[in-house]
C-alpha cells in the first residue's frame, strides 16, 4: 500500500528529448495556492485577514502556472525554475526565452499572461509587507487575476488540476 501510494504521487512526464521532468512539485504548490485562496474566501473575518499569505501564495501560483504551462507544451529546459520576481522585469520575454527550447512566440497568449503576471507581481510586496488593506476587493482583484491566468493556460493545454 505504501509503495502504491508512493508510485501514484510520483507523476513524471517524458519530454520529447527523453529527459524526465517532474511536475508533481508544481501540482502540489498549485494545490496549496488554491487551498489558501479557498480558506481566505471562506473566512468570516474576510480575505484581508489572509493578506500576506495571499500575496505570497498568488505570486508563487503565477510562477507555478507558467512552469506548468511550459511543461505541458514540452518546451521547458530541464532543471528550470521560474522566479516570481522576473515578472516585474521589462525584459521578461527574453528571460523566459532562455528557459525554454522554442521561441517565446511559440507560446500562445504569453503576452496576455505576462501582462497580468506583471500587475500581480507589482502589488505583491505592498500586500505582503505593507499596511493591511481595509477592503477585501483589493485582494479579490489579485485572486481574480490569478484565476484569469489559470483560465488562459487551461484554454490552451487543458485542466491543470
């Protein structure tokens, strides 16, 4: 039983070049992000009581979604780690181009994804380290932006869950 559970949790995809790429860590991170969003949305105190955790989680979630997208497209280089702070950089396309084996133009809707990702990342530090927000709608905008990226990617490659 223990071995069976271990095998079920070790999901590997084989890249066309024959390199094994693990996606289970990305799926686990995505589940954690979704759980934090769900917990925050159900908290009777409001989402603002989860402000810092949401800021960190959504930032992690965006980077995870992009990595999963690249894995599903089978274009990510082995060992690549997408860093959340890259999304604030003006040269993000060039940075991401060095992480994949095909031209960035190959990635459908990447401009849309990066535009939303930039907005999220620009607010991250203020939400994570700044004063508490008084209204939940500010956090709800971030959550909705995260789900917009997820929706775009799932339209391209199917469900990520």
